[in-house]
């Protein structure tokens, strides 16, 4: 048996599956970067990005991955020696805090138990203890891609307000934007960070920083920001090149335009509903498999599971065997475990992740689940019955 025939399926949590419309839009000659269609088209991206993030705030576009967008956000509102409160519910919460430390920012870290969401009361307690107002920002991940934890950002904002603290609320939406419901303005987010390669269905290479009026005011008070990361010319460019601090990422912009057209045609509420349905099908299947075998979901409470990525534990030696079998025999690539080390498994190889973000539908997810169940049977991994039927019922909304 071989998975060489037909199309392969990259079911990792980003880069996500790219629509044919995006690929076709990018497959073209280089455009004029000084005038004409590229300049006119780029201006149309901003309102559609604002629609996806549900904000009237401005957006800065960077030629960068998500890590670059992290640094851009931090560099515009924090000076070396200032302090932030970092909230970690997985590896990427730690990563953003480490980025801040690399810029000379002091980090007070609240690390929550693996698989559990942040605790707003613990955040409020930490902020109330900051009597001198030294904490300038709270760094949170809406969805941590390593654990699949979905954090309640509205509740976090409420805790900050209850504490009477003036810190900026900065949220990493890299995994969630365009998949999980995110309401920047309604939830009181001051800075939101995103990237192109997940729910926005475009190759890695574009980073986005959405900025509230409060965050703009903080930036205006900064004594210095490095010229490339400075969001001021990007938010209100007087000339086209200022959108990007130099030459435009031409073909990425064409791809992003096509992706935003798809989101706009479906409607962001419908996009969220589709991700909800597909994620529920995956959870139902995984819960059924776990009734008769070693598989378990990292996030026990489904209200705190992301609709974009699901992290699972199957343990050793099953994890590496499962991922190898589905890739070679079913043309299916699953995500590795990240930051999931445990006793006897320092690399976290007994964990894996399913990406179900962006350009995915019912038949793709049922194929993903069918490939995994075929691997269970082939490798003689114990598993519970009825998983695919349970998933099908979720797809049918029964």
C-alpha cells in the first residue's frame, strides 16, 4: 500500500491548506510596485482585514512570520526595562514572553497548567499587586497552537478592568484569526497580532498588527522605535512603500486578496460556524477512539478547545508510528507535538496535533479521521469504536 496516489493532505496547524484561488492569484508575473493595480489593490486589503478582526483599529502589515509580528507589536509600545505580565497556556505563550525579554523588557510570567486556560482571577490578583503600575502590558494568546487551548479574552479584559489597571491588552491571534470567533473591539483588545499562514490561507510571510487608539497613543509617547518595526508609517502611509518599510511582498498580497475574497463571500460568521462544526466532529471522533485506547485530548473542557487546532496524546511508541504510517500510506501529514515533553518522552513524540483551519470542509475532515482510524487498525493501536459515525452526526448537525 502507498499514499503516493492522489493529493496529499497537510493537516498540520499551519501553514494551512491553500485554496486554488490563492495559488492562481500568486502565479503571475511581477507587478509594477510604484503605481497601478498593485497599489490600488493593497488599499482594499485593510478594510477586509479589519472585518476579519472585528475592529475599527488600524492595521500594520509586515513582511514577517508570526514571530516578527510579536516583535513589531512589542517594539512599538515597550522600552527596555519596562515590565509586562506574560500569560502562558502553551509553548507560544512562553515564546512571546521570551521575545519581550530579548528586547530588554522584564517579564512577570503566569504559567498555567498544561491543557488548561488562563485564569482571569489570577491575572486580576497579579495586577492588583502591581501598586505602582509598573506592568505596561498583558501578553495573552487567544489560541496557543501547541496545546490548542482557547482563552477567554473577554473575561481577561473584564479581570483587567476589575483590577483597575491601565496595562495594554495584547493578544496573539496567529492561530485563531479567521477560525475562532475573535472580537477585537468588543472585547477591549488594544493590540492584536496575526499572520498569513493559518486562517488567512496564504503562505507564511505576512505579519499583521492591529492597533487600538490607546495603543497608538502609547506609541506616540515612545522616545524611539526602530525604523523598520515602527508602525506609524505603516498605519497611515503617505507613499505606497511605507506600507511595508520598502519593497512590497507582491505575490503574497495577491494571494491575500484572493483569500480575503473567499472569507468575504462566505461571511465571517459563517466561517466561524464552519470551523465550529468541523472541530466538533473531530472532538467527537477522538473521544470515541479514547474510550477503547490510549488516545486523549489535551484540553478536557471543550469550551476551551480551539476550533483551529486540536492537540492529542497517544503516548509512546504509538505517536511516531502513527504519524509515519499516515504520511507514507495515506498521504496525510499530522502535526508534531510542541512543548509537550513529559517523563519518559522528553521530545513530546507521544503527542500530535491536527490542524483544521482555513480552507477545510466536511469531506476533508472525514478523510483525515478515516486515515487516522486506518492507521490504528494497521498498527494494532487500541481504539474505541464508532468514531467516524459520531463525526458524521456532528457534520450533519444531528
